[in-house]
């Protein structure tokens, strides 16, 4: 029986992102009811699509938590945050855009911070005998 490697900060952040993606994918109406009630229900497919993208992105990081993969995921999150800017003042889409953009920006920042080469060095030093 193989022991699982200890969770790294990068994997912890990726697991949180994958979990959020799974919730968006499987429960978009519940999320909209709770966080953005003005968002049109006929556009809930957008929430599912975002959830699918997040789930895949963070699953890849869980499997391959290298610096380059994390940076690519952070770049996707930054692009997503930027794509929300035109919608932030919208009465129907604004609240969802502000929440989604802020979460993407926060995730990109945290992911980059915990995956920095210095972070890798501190984790590998802690794991050394």
C-alpha cells in the first residue's frame, strides 16, 4: 500500500478550486439563488460552464502541481477576472460578475504565491529527513 504524499499548499488551493468548480457545475441554481438572485436563470449554463472549467483546471493542478501548470491556471483566472469587468455595473449580471471576478483574482494571487519557487523550497525542506 502506497502512502499518499502530504498535501502541499498548491494542492490544497487546487482542491478548494476543484470543489468550487464541482459545486458550480452540479448546483448552479442553488449558487445563483444564494449569491446572485438577479442573474437570469436561462443563463445558468454559463455557471455550469465556469464550474466545468474550474474543475478541469484545478484537477490538472492536483495531478501536476508544478510551477508552470499553476502559472498557466493563474493566467486563466486573470483572464476570467478581466472578462468580468464589462459586466460589473450591470443590474442583471453585475453581482455575479463581481463575485466571479473577485474569486478568480483571489485564486490567481493565492495560487501564484503558494507555487512560487520559494514556496516549493520550503515545502521540500520540510519533507526532507
